[in-house]
């Protein structure tokens, strides 16, 4: 398993684009999930398509625990594959929802990680980065100092919404579906998390321009 990437706004296309591109070369995720109920080996292709994205999300939340939690996430997904309904949610968001619930069992470890990073000085980029890169995604190197401390201070439910949106690259509707809450609740939690993050940073938040 490769370690998480260093930046959410790296130049490769979004995970959803790559997943759709892979699906276009063979059965769709939904088709594979349906087949996997009777043919469990089909689930391996879903792992190949989505493990990197899920691992990256977990790595940014729990660091070194990501490998173990990735295995747990896909084991749960495999056991629940007969409950998946494509009409409600695509496979990648569904997996990220499972991963988020797995993280709930390690909330203390997640907070310790953010607090430790909060004591780490913020690194300045060696050269200016493209504005589009910085506008919609958090750079991993930005997860230092006040920002990490701010994340540690958020309520878990608000942090889930913010990070599924920013790091999981999910829409309001997808976040609502994976957390089983109304879209209005997603918006209110996201707004609250942004306000608290900005207040903690006492400056413009890296989340400010997220869609």
C-alpha cells in the first residue's frame, strides 16, 4: 500500500473521475457489487479501484493506523455488499462512509494526531503554487500548527462532514447519504466547522473556498 499523497489538490484528476474511467474499461462499480454477492472474487476489482482513495482519506485522519483501518473498512464493506444499493449512493462515497465510521472507533488517536501536528511549525512552500491548487483542497503540509489544532477542537460530527467534503471530495448530497442525515444538516455542520476553523486560525481558512 502506498502512503497517502502529500496534497489533496495534486494535479491527477479527482478520484471520482479515475474511478469512472476505470469503470468505463470494464463492468461498472454497481455491476461488480451486484455480481460479488454470488461471485465474491469480483469484489477484488472494487478494492483495486478504490483502495488508494480510501487509504489517502484514512491516512490524513489517523496517520499510521490507515493500513489497519483500510483492511477493516473493506472487510466491513465485503460483509455488507449485499446491502449496497446503487440507486442510493455510488461505491466510492459508500466506502468513505464506512471508513468514517471505522475512524469513530479511533477518535482519541485522531485527536492526538491533530494535536501533535498542531505543535509542528507550518512549512512554507518552496515556490508559489497555482491558485487553483490551493483554492479547493487542503495541502497536507498545511495540516500543521493552528489548522491541526482547530481540527482537534471540532466536534466529531462536524469534523466528519468537513473532511468528507474536503478530503473525501464528496458533494453535500453524498455526505448526507453516507452519514444518513439531511442535506440541511450537512450544510449547517459544514458552516459551523468552517466558522470554528477560521476563528481558530484567526485568518482566512484553507477551507474557505471549498465548493
